[in-house]
C-alpha cells in the first residue's frame, strides 16, 4: 500500500515539476517577441504547480512513515 502511495506521489511531483518548467519557459520568452504570453495565467500555473508538488511531497512523507511503522511492527 505505502509503496503505491510513494509511487503515486513521485508521479505527481514529476508532473508538477513539468508544469512548472513549462510555465517558466513561457515566462522567460516574454521579451523575445515569439508571441503573447499571459503572465498572470502562467504565474497561476506556477503557484498551482508549487502547491501540487508540496501536496505530493507530503503524501510521499506519509507513505514513508506508514512503511516505517509497518517495518517497526514486523521487526
């Protein structure tokens, strides 16, 4: 159970990182004239990615704690 929680959290953290990198790349292109960038929208995406990453990191920590508890009980 806790290994699937950790795997799920890892997937979520990678997805949040990808979302952040995409938004950061768009924000970085503001000055090069390659098109319109919705800065406010991209900043919202950055904040959402941050919160998603933090939530998944907490889930991974909780899964690790559950695994540790199970090992302690069985040991």
